[in-house]
C-alpha cells in the first residue's frame, strides 16, 4: 500500500488497482469544521487535476481535485450525513472516493510522505 500526496493537499492511497482519495490532515485543519461534502457520481471519469468533489467548511468551500485519472468506483456516502468525519479521521474514515486507476505512471509524479512533509515546511 502506497500513499502519495499533491500540492493541493489531497492524498492517494493505492490499494491494488484502486486509489482511495481524500484530503490531508493539514487540509482539514486549514478548512476548519467541515459542514458539507459533495461527492461525484459512481462511474464518472475524472482527469488528473480536475474537480472530483467539493468540501464546505465554516470558513470556505473548496474543490477536491483528482490526484490521478480514473473512474469513480465508490464514494464515501457516509460523509453526506456525517461530514465532520473528514476532520476527525481524514486519512481513515474520512476518505472521499475510490478511483479505478487509469495510468499508474501518474502516481509516480505525486509526492511521497517525506516529500509532502518537506513541502508543508515551506508553507510556513
């Protein structure tokens, strides 16, 4: 199982041919209390860098971008009734969607956990 990160603070956890996508702990801290999550339809094709979901907090609404291209094969519908799960467990129960990986080479372009930690240090 490999986890990679984007500069937009999404993570991708690779589980075989499927990638679990969510936002990082840093992102949920920046958002504050999450009050609404809009998830894509299962079967939707998303391109790397395209909007995949929307998250609204008490501070702002933000897009969640697809870190890689693929087909949405599952969404975390539990977030619709309990959006605060994103704050409580962003890397666990707070995942947004699962993508059937279209191009594994895209995963190699994302940051490792160590690279992401270094990136966060540059944000001050």
